[in-house]
C-alpha cells in the first residue's frame, strides 16, 4: 500500500481521528495539539477508566468514584480510597471538562493530562505507584496491543495512560438538557422553570449567571481566559481551617476560600454539593445562597454588590420567597442532560 | 485574526458603511471561509511584492505617570490608593479616513491588560491598503449588531467567544468594559485593599465613538506604521471638575448604577490621546 508521498507503509495504520459531536449551541472544544481525539485513544481511555488494574489491590477504578449513573460523581460526601482512608473533598462530576482551564477544586492541575496522573498514586485513592502500574499494564494480555493501536507503541508509560484517560473524559459532553433544548427552541420551560431562569439571570436577584455562566451554556466560568474570573468565594465560610481553595496553589490570602466554579449541568444528579459535600440537597444550596452567605474579606464582590452596608461577619439576605426558591430549584432541574447517564459510549466496556 | 481583517478590508473597499454592516451579519459564515483562505495564503510564494502595509495599534495605559500594571499600587485623583485585578475593554469599527469613504479596517478586538503574557492583548496589527489617511475613529464597546452575537458561534480565540469572559448572561449581550480592583480605604500602609471597585459597562447606549479627524498617517506597502493610543487610567474617574468619588460610588453593572457606567465610559472615550 502507498500513501500520498509514495512511501511504503509498514507500520500499523495511524489511529483514526475522531470528531467530537458537540451538541448544537455549545462552543467548539479546543483539543490539545499533542493529544487529539482518536477512536483508539478514546477506547483505551474508557477501558483504563473502568479497569481496577490501576489500583493497588485491584479493587477500585476511576469509575468507583466517578460513576456514570451519578453523572460521574459518586453520590457520597467524601470518597473512600482502596486502603479505607476517607478523603475530605467531594468527588467532582466529570462533565464538559474539555472546556475547563483548571482541574480540581483548588485548580492545581491545568490540563486533564496533568490531572489524570494524580489519582493512581494518591494514597487515599488508588494508591499504586506509576512504575508498578506501568509494569502491570505492560504485562497484561491486552494492553500493549491497545497502546500500539492508540499511540503507535507497545511501550506503556504513565504519560500515555494520562493521554488516553483524558481523551475519554473529553468525550463526556453535556448539552442536551431541557434548558439547552429550550434555548434551541425545541421545547418550552413551564412557568416555574422560566421564573427560576429569570431569577438565575437577574443581577439584582439570584445573579447566579455571574459565575455559573450562561453565554457558553456550560454553566461554569472555568473556560474564561482570565484566571481572576475563574475562582470564587461563594461565602460558605469566613475562616478556612481545612481548605484554603485557590490559596493552596497561589499562597495568596486574597484567594482564601476561592474554589473552581462547578458546572451546574446535571446538578440534580451529583448530590451532595460543594467542595466538602456539606449540602445534601439543592434546597440546602438555595438556602445557603438565600441567607447563608458569610461576608469575609475574600468573599466574591458579586455576592455583595447589591448590599453595600454588609460588614465582615454578616450574612447576606437575598430574601427569596418560598415560591422563588421553588422556581430556582425547578430551573436547576432543567439542567440535566440524561444522555450522560445513558450513553453506552460512556459505560463500562467490561 | 489578521486574515479576517484583511479580507473584510478588501471587500469593504468598494462598499458603503451600510453595506458593510449588513455584511457583518454573515460574518459567521465568513469565518469558515477565512479559515480556508488562511490555508491558501500560507501556500503563496514568499517572494511576491507585498501589496499592503501594516498598521500596528498600541494601547498604552498609565497611572500616576507610570505604566499601568495590574496588581501595582496607584493613587486616584481623590488620593485613594487602589490596585487593579482585571481591566479589559472592547474597541471596534476602527476606520481610517481618506479622500474616499472611511475604510473599516477592524471589526472588533478585546484589549486586555492582564499580566499573564498568554492573554495580555494591548496591541494588534492590521494589513492596510497603502495610502495617506487623514485620521481615524474607533468605537469603545461593541455596536448594536456585534452586541447581539452568539458567543458560542465563535472559536475560543475570538474576542466574541464566551471564553473572553465578557458575555453578559443577564441580557445575552456583551459587557464593553470590565474594571475590577480594590481601594485601600485606610491608607495606613497595611495594604488593606478591602473596598471593591467593579465597573462593568454594557448596553447599546454606552457604545461611544472617538474621532481623531486630523491625524495624518502614511501607510506604505510592505512597511509597518505604528499608532500609539495613550490614556491616563485615572482620567476615567474625572473630567473637569466632575470627579467620581470611588469611596462611595465604586460599583456598577450598568443596569444597577447607570450614571457611573455612563461617566466612566464618557471619560474613557475622552481620555484617549494619540502618542508618538
């Protein structure tokens, strides 16, 4: 066989480029130049995501804490790793991460490829050193051939594992919720949902759109270019004994209590809520934004802009009526794209 | 971006401004076509004589006589110490005046004073038809058509993209200018920047045009002409004897405090000067 340059091809065929189908109305997703999506790369990543081979005692995979039926969160306040040690942060839903510029609650990883190197050796997660993981995969009956198909080499290394995992995670795209369909004129919102949407948008009311951004229809601002616009203190605490959030990375006290804004897509499926899973229900979240926001020096100014008289130590009173709270909840529940939990391409290949 | 600009430029040469505006409606489709034209351009032989010149436009901001740097300390006209964390604004519809119709050479761009080199954007270059131009004008903000673009139809590198962090979910329009920072109200040396300053402007009525009708520029084929547009950041908060007291009037998202948004926009427009 000859290719365009007339050179004989002896190597196995190149991996097949894969074009991600982005739901209408979502932005195009940039792909990293050195890890474009391929059919074989995604398939390998999916297998690795679900394979317990990557944990010390072979009892956990990524999917143990990122379950498809829970929109790739785990439904627990804190997850427990293979050694029975419980972490102290809530597992994050893996949705639309290909658009994100920071990974983890405090943003310590900047790419999925860098993020994907963390869970395997993490002692409170899968607890397996990378050299051991690589030895296992190399000795496996199937993996060397799968790496060859995806990356042209049978030699497994952690970078390639991370690349494959990242490719799979980039395909998990939500953009077909009732809300998206409403914006595409494919369906209507009922009156309560519509009122909730207006409340969500209204800068003098909920003002949720300031951080859970609407223009992109991603319901987070983590695709913004300026890092100053991507992390926020939403008033959960005024002192930070356990988590400093972004300040853990920047070491700047002005960043205390600032966290990555999570997407609200599929939020009805990813309870409990916030970085430490402190709220069990969306009702509790709404109560927080209504009257629980604690004023502190690093509280986001969007949270107090309509309340110039608030002092450090005060709590913000939004004064939502019971009906308004119900409307906001109804709107949040329109953000569920159920294909995330039903799409067989995201399910276990085993 | 420069391909888009040169392409629009070529087309607009023989069109009235009105037609040009209509054409912007199909800008989305053009973006795709342009991606291809960019491909072809790069295949051109390089020894061809250049037919256009380059105009490089720099936006230079100062405060207290120093270059404006986010995170550095400055003092307002009223003597308040402040620091900025975010400062970006749209300029649009840059036109050059010549004997003919004004020639729109730039659709829009987002000027960003970020200290992050990867996103800082205070200057841009445009391919321009050689000739003598008698002046120029540009809009501060976006015109009513641009203001209604759907950010998801633009790539993340476009100034219209949602990633620009300017799109305004409350109205599905754009914010024209974002100024964020804080004032040290105590000014006792303890670096206590607690009072936020947040100025987000938007709305068609705050789209303002600045004219420099008598600034002659010579654009020569194959050569670069530089246009420095300078401004003193502190001038955004005063004009004549009308000084904004940032201690009491420091937050606007336009709809909640229109006067402040209006004053800052008007002052900003007037603050631009052509430098050397």
